[in-house]
C-alpha cells in the first residue's frame, strides 16, 4: 500500500507544491512523529506530526498549485535524495585540538554552548555573542530565533542571510509603499499580462516553473528582460516574444531613469493616478530630466530606440490593463540597490501600476522562506510582524506578548556585513551561533569572513550537512531537514503555507526549536520557549497582530484545509491577496516617489599583472544548484551536470587573452583569486565575466566580491566587481587546492 504526504519544495520561494510517497508505507512507530529526546534532557513531550510519517525511501510527485501547476524543476524532483544521504550529520560533533570533529552527547553539547555564551558575556558583554540566521528557516524557527537572541542571549547582534538577498528591495518597498511584500498580488495575475518588464532575474534557471506565468506576455510579444547576459530567461524573448536589453553591469539605475524620462516627456504617465495616489512627482521629474535616451545609451550601452520602445510598450500595456514590472537580485545586489529598486518603483507609479487589479510592481523573493524569514525578528532592526525595533509602541506590544519589561529587549544590532566584519574583534562578536546559513561561501569577501570565523572564541553551527561553515565550527549540532518537521513558510506572494512532516528524522537530530528551548532553560531565560511548532505559531500570531505583516487571523487548521492565506491577515478578515487597491500604508494613504540618481563607486585597486585584462564580474545561479550548494552539490544527478564552476567569457575577450574553451583561468582582484575552467559564450558582454556563486574554496566567486554595502539596506556589492582575468599559469590546480575537500567527497557522488 502506498502512502503519501502533501508538502512544498524545500528550495526557492516559489514553494512548488509536491506530494511525497512511500511504497514501503508507514514507518513503524509507537506514536507518530515524536522527536527522540535523551532521557537526561527530556523536559516535555515533543510535538507529534499531524499527518502520516512515511518510511524511506520517498518519491516526489508534483502537485497542482497556483505557483507551479504540478511542475517541478530538477532540484525539486531530486529533493528527497538528501533525506537519507550518507553524508548527513546525525549527532553533535565537537572539534578536537587536531581539527577533527568527533561525536559527543546532547547533554555535553548543550552544556558547552551554555558555558561558551556565559563565559563570553562575562568577559566581553552581552553583544559579544552573535546569531546569524537564514531565509530557509520556517516562520516558527525564524520567530523563535529572534526572541531567543534578544531574551535568552540578551544580544542585539542578530541578522541573517536574507540581508544578502532581499534587503534592497525591502528597503525600497518600505520607502515607497510603507510595506514590503515581494509580490503584492498573486503570481497568477501575471498570466493575463500583455507586457512584463523583468530586471535582473533569471527565473528560467532559478525557479523554472515560474516561466509558465510569462507565457501570456511572451505570446503578446511583450516580455522585456534586462540582463547583461543572454540568460535562459532572456532567450525566452526570441522569435517575437519580446525584447532583451543588455546593459553594462551596474548601470540599471541609469536605464530606469531613462525609461522614466520617456514616460514623462512623451506624456505617457498616468496623471490621475499620480495626483490622487502619490507624492513626490515633481522631484522625480526633475531627477530624470537629464537622462534622455541618447545619454542613457552612452552610459548603459542599450540603444536609445530600445529604451523608447520599452517605455512605450509598458505604457500601452498599462492603458490596456496588463503591465507588470518585476525586479530581482541582478539590479538590487549593489551599493545603490535600494535606489535602483526605488527607480523601478517610481517607473511603476508613473504608469499607475501598483494597486491595479491587472497591473503591478513586484520583486522576486529567492530563498524558500525569504519573505517570512524577514518578517518576524531575524533582522537586526526588526521585531515580529515587521515592526521596527526602535518604535516604542512596537516594543511595548512585543514585550507584552513575551511577558517581559520593555527594557529587556535590546535595541537594533548590526546588519550582516558589519556583523561579520566584527567577528573576533576586541569590541565585536566573540561567540557566534549560526543557523541555516553557509556564510563561508555565501558572504562577500569570503576570505575575510573565513578568517573572522577562525578568530572566534567559539563557533556553533546548526546544520544537517558538513558545510564549509560547519567545517570551521567548534561544535556542530545536527538539525532536521524539511520533510522531518512541521511548520509554515511564506512564499514570494506573501502566502503562508504549511510544511508537513513526512518521515522520521535520524535518532540524533533535533529541531532548532528544541535546541533553543533547552538552551533558554539552561540560561535561565525570561519568557517561554516551546518546541512545538503550532504552539510557537500561536505566539507568533499574537506578536504579529497589528503589525504590517499581521498573521493573527491565520492558524494551522485553515492552512491544513488548503485555504489561501495572504498577509496581512488580521483576525476576523479574509486576508489580502492584492495590496494597495485602495491605499498605501503611509499615514496619508499615498505612495511616496523618491528622486534618486546614480552615485560614484569606489575606485578598485589597479591591475598590476600585465598578462591580465581588467573586466567586470557578475555572479548568479545555475539551474542545477541552489544558494551555497550545501544541499545540491550532494545530489549526484545535479552534481554530474555541473561538477565544477566555470567562468563565462565572451570569445572575443578570451581570444585577446589567449584563453581557449575549457582552459584553466585565473580570475583575481585585491581580495582573492578563483581558478576555474573557461566557458566561451556570446551570451555575455565582451567586457564582462560571469561566475556562479555555489562553489567553495578555489572556485568560490565570493572570494572576489566586495563587502561594500548599500547605505540604506546594508546589501553588499555582489553584482559589480572589477577583476583581473588571464590564462592560469599552470594547467591544473594542485589536488590539495581543489574544492572537493568538504562537500564533493566519494560519499557525495
């Protein structure tokens, strides 16, 4: 008899629906779903699963759902492979003096963390302990991590890897609309669009089932993709499907100002909408006046005629009721990312798109719970419900829910890049707890981050595999994978979804909720810390009530019934699938248009290598891999397709440097060097090279990226870095230098 459990994919924010099936049927268990707890630590009965607990191995089937309509990408189809992977960490591991990690018991592990926290704070103060979270944590774990950091640890030093993902778009959304929800409309609204402008997002590779929602615009010849590369998504515009604008890296802001210039000066703006529902119009008009198309062409390389055609198509679609502007990391991961996203929003407001039932603006969340993960307290400056930690009313509300005096809650901490720069410093973080993030690979200026990790007095990492960050840790705590836990996530539309437990976890693994509850008890922390996800969600509902991201009207029962739940969802309401239909969440109900202009970037170090050519590096994702690759580089089918990093170079540039296809190439700058194979392609601009960021060590693109940040959002400069490219001095890296040491071992393939 085949049994099944419905859930959602563990990877991107599309959160494709899937069904897990087990030919072997139900796993034997005296009670469905208990997390095994050592007798010495068993303080309360662990939560039970609400559905069947299946026996491994599991098969994956796509399930009909509005975002994916039964489709899955390669990552989704192979996602169950990792559930019983031989490389799984299944018991706490303590690093010895010889650098080798060896198993210890849970009681000893938690005692070590407790002592490290107490000793560090006694010597250096509360903020010497830091927490780094992740956009893959469930809403319950993200919420509890923020509470645990601020109350149990008493530290302000918490941030998360979403700072590297959505922070610029979030800051721009808050600035313009007064709220940040990636897509303020259901994804299916795109199906009827006649024109879609997509800037800096390659959804055909990052979230392939998304592409079906672009088909209507493509059929109408109105899909417009802005990308320095002819990406898989850009290729979707071929054969009359639309336009591909291929600007120089780092010039997206100028391009958007040029599009707005055309809208204003050709009389294409929606004057009634602007007058009734926005402020700041005159300042924006002045700011775009000097960005006429021919000047923008000289800055961006995009022909002036294409700029005019794009603006006119957007305006025509808006008049007919079907224009959308979508942004992604390509235009946001810059030191001016907030201003660039703001310029895209200004363009959408000039056209009257936000708040329309058939047009709109949105930004594409990347991580699986990138939306929910940033709403409930992981960010350095936020409390649950998307409340500002500096707001006295917000602090009072959350303190009331937590049952603590307001002054117990610390003030704002440091955004991720500054937090990581402080590691091991005299006045910085000396003890770091990492959850659901591989910062040794995913952070900018990765060499400096690794040095910071090695300078810590104590590093604890919660993970289910030996990631590059876990390999640096003094202590690794094994946690649950997606199909082993209950909880909720919030997808790119702001829709709250249920994650259901389908399989028994390894005997030694624990939920982060359990870990935080036990540590809070050992630290004699104020308030309560449940290990039951539904109990935590009930508290989250109370803490979020009245906030921008209000979940108070959502509960597990309605999600289990399959009801659509888009936040804000105040108690007694039916939720908000479409934001801004009547007003924007500013005091006057109007959207704010903010004048922006390009700023001068830092001048990089000079190239002193006469054999090397100075080029611009952009980074991005591959179809087969996800984030830092901790999971996907362990799936043999995915690894076989993309076993190593390659640097994409235009053939003309490669010929000038004597680089052949497949040759070993050095890509370097003042921060580090990457050695990888050349992939010659006319899909990239001649002055630009592209590296995926999924690979570690000598193939790690983030050895080269700069830790300079956007002054508003704290977003680092991932997409515009000067590098020196040349043919490598030797034909092969030494074996000891190759990046197989942690992840790509024999067991991984």
